[in-house]
C-alpha cells in the first residue's frame, strides 16, 4: 500500500487530533465536498505515505 487517506469535518476536533497523533498530516481543505443539512460543506484531508516516518506513539 502506498497511500492511506482520511477525511474529516472541520468541526470534528477530536478526529483531527487523533489523525495527527497517528501521523497523518493535514494535506488541505477539500472545498464543498459534502452536501449536509441543506448546505455544501468543506472537509479536511489527511494522508500517510509508505515513505512517511512512523509516528511517535506513547508506550503504555
């Protein structure tokens, strides 16, 4: 696998924090990607590549 990507809503701060902690950097804003509650909404796109360094995860 070369690439894994994930998207989230801009107001979902918990998911953004979890993605960043897992080593997924924010690639950018995907404009008007979802029609929700009668409006077009933006989304955030995160990704990891095979060549990205492993994230620093805490040891429990």
